[in-house]
C-alpha cells in the first residue's frame, strides 16, 4: 500500500514537472523542471525493483545530459532575459515537488537497512554476459539488440 502511495506521488511529480517543461518561458527553469521529472522517474524505477536503472537515470540523464544542456543554454546566452520574474507559475509546482522528493528520499534512507544481503543476489557478471552475448543459433538474440542500441546511441 505504501508503494502505491509513493508511486502516485512520484507519478504526479513526474507528470507535473513534464508539463512545467512546456509551460516555462525561461530555458533554465525548463531544464530544472526536466531534471525534477527525471529524478521522479528514477524514484519510480526504484519502486519497481530496478535500483540500477534508477541510479543510471540520475547519473546519465539528470546528471550528465542536463549539465550539458544547462551549459549550452548559458554559453549561448539563450537564457538572457531581464523580464522573466524570479518566481513564476511553474515555480509554484517545482519548489513543492523538490521538497516532496527530498522528503521521500530522506524517509527512504532512514527506513532502509544499510546492511548488504549476499543472498539477495540473483545473478553474476558471468551469467549476465553469457545470456546477453550468446551468439549461438539457439540463443535468445540479445546481442543483436545490444548492437542496435549501440548504433542508436552512436
């Protein structure tokens, strides 16, 4: 039941921040709204049992890509605007969303056990690599998806 409540809160934050990206007139406020949306998506990934995807979402998208976008906005002076107020309508959603996200993270860190459980491991690197890169005719063919994804990212 608590996971459903967390999911609803994170989904509302993610959707609201995504709407704020479109409604924001200032590029930096749009970028911050996009970061808020990505952090909420990382929380949803954590809820469905994929903490690795959540961490990758924060590190790659919210960290690296949004840092690059913010850098480009500031270098190109795309955010030069003296008439944009410090707080606009978007701020009334983003500020409480950030505070709720911080509260959820704090509550999760306080309630989570910090001990490592070796019995919870479901696989190993060798098993994952054997499954992912099995190029046999009867294999699952995941290596093709891996190569296609590599080409798309390139």
